[in-house]
């Protein structure tokens, strides 16, 4: 799409999504702030700019290399979120992001901690949990969390801000609520383990309203904003 068409498409969708988020937040009663992350994977830098023009300040990408190419072309100060699985040999590049949602192993935590230390910064991360136990999804099991929370204190350059999870695709509402409720429990375990873990990144195009009802602080929307990916 030409950039002006893309902007004309995205702005009203963002307005409607924000209304739906506000309504879901009121229904859920958790009282949280909700950050809308525009997931621009597979789309060009013009998608980032269209989101920015619509008032979005947070952008999510799955792959480090694709994100770096876009970062080089974007001059406005969006916050960059890494939401996809990260290989340890890319940890150094991941230290450029503002928030890494996909901390899914202790070995990756050590690699990210080293990378953040080299970059002389503290990197904010979310611990990914696999509540449903699907073998295709990465992330810790709930019962891993107390031990993980304790050992993450050894990563001096990481700041553990909360939990990220993904629900099964096309799940029915009861399953979604179980998964999102499990993510809330995981957050409680991090907090009990002494981390400033207020955030819950959950909810995609198909399930973000239920996620916000269940307390999501960050929703990650791609298809809803930009249409299908080819
Ligand atoms: C692609 C992706 C999204 C966005 O998915 P949509 O269904 O297009 O909104 C959100 N989170 C993660 C981890 C993703 O990989």
C-alpha cells in the first residue's frame, strides 16, 4: 500500500481498538494501564510510521535482523519490543531493544545478561510462560517459576518486569481465560520472588479483548492493524 493509504487505513482501526481496550479494561476490573504494541513483522518501515502517525509509540518485531533493518530506517523515537523466540547467538543484538518479551530459558537469560553488561545497560525483560503446555510453544512451565525467579537475581543487568504468554490459536473463551489467569499467577510468583514484575504481555489480534479483561498490560497486535501477512 502507498504510505498515505496505509495511514488512512491504520488510524481508524487504532481508534476502534483503543475503544475496545478501554471497554474490556472496565469489564475486567483490574484497573491496569494497557500499552498497545503494533506488531510490524513482515511489513516495511511504512507500517511503523503509519502506527506512529496513529499515536502508537510501541512496535513489536519477531526477528532481530528484520527489526534492525527497520530501526535503521525509523527516525521517530518508538520503543522496540522483541516478541519472538531469540537464539542465544543473537543476544548481543537483542540488547538494542527496549523490552525483550521472549525470555524462555535460563541459558538465554545468561546470554542476555552478558550482552546487556557489555552494552553497559540494564535490559528489561519478560519471562515467557507456556501455560497451556503446547509442545510448539516455548516458555517456562508455571512450576518452574519460583526457581527461575530466584536464579534470575544473578543476572545483574536484567530487570524482570513481568510475564509474556501466548494462548493457543483459536482457543475458546474458557481456555483463553485459563491461560491468561495462569500468566497472572506466574506474575505473582515473580513478584513473590522479589522482582518488580508488574507487566503482563498477552493478547493478539484474535484474543486481545479477553486478555485485557484478564489483566493484560501489553497487547501485541499485527493482523488487526495491518491486515494479513503474506
Ligand atoms: C505475530 C505475533 C503477534 C501478532 O499476531 P496477530 O495475530 O497478527 O495480531 C503477537 N505476538 C507474537 C509473539 C507474535 O509472534
